[in-house]
C-alpha cells in the first residue's frame, strides 16, 4: 500500500510539473523557417506556414496584443494582402514588409499594422507600435545584434493588420539570426 501511495504521489508531481512548464513555440519541421536571399527570392527550404494568414491563435499568441481592441480569432477577408515577406533569412539584418492587394482602380488600401517579435518561450523582444501603412505598403528593418538576439537561434514575428472595420489579416513568420 505504501509503495502504491508513493507511486501515485510521484505521478501526480510529474503531471503538475508538465502543466506548469512554459509554453514553447513549435517552429515546424526542418529548419523551421523559410530561406530568402538578399533580393527576396526563395532559396532552399521553405516553411509553408510562415508569412501567410493564420486562422486561429492560441492564448499565448493572442495575449501578445493586449492593447488591441480586436477579436483576433475571427474570419479575415480573403485576398487583402498581396505580399508579406522577410529577407534575407537567415541574416544579421533583415527587412520585413507587407503590401495590400490593389483594388480595381489600381490603388492599394491602407491598413494599420502592429507586430511583436518573440523568442521561443513567447518572451517579447520588440514591439512594433500600431502604424499606418503608406499607400498600402509597410516596411521595417531589423538589426538582430542591436536587438540582442542570439546567433543561430529561431525567433518568431507575429503581426496583425486592421482598419476601422476590424481585422484584415494576421499571421506569423519565423526568422534566424546568422552572422
């Protein structure tokens, strides 16, 4: 009986330990990111889940945007974004950008964008405050050394696009800092 009690107590402690672990990002199979060269062309392995629209986010992901007054797990209009990219990847510095799809009159609708760069445990490294696009485009440069990133480590950028009507697009992309 004593041995059974000890075994059950150990199993209970193990279960408690596992549930208390911090959630970690699953970067996916292979290298976990999409390779891009300095001209933004895909080279090497590509991760089809990166730099596309995400249908739903888990609690850790939605909690990255506490000040955003949007419901993030709602349907997004199809075809709003023409391009989303980060290049080069891997690299010591990179450019991340987005562009909306042109309307029938040839203009691209503007949008607001906010983003959060995180480590594997969802720890926030950098926030990009809500910013308006310019003529339907948005770009920002990252200098990974200045951000304190560790070479050879994967990181994730979560981003949300919206306007006065609500959520337009949300997604993520994985990046690797290589010197």
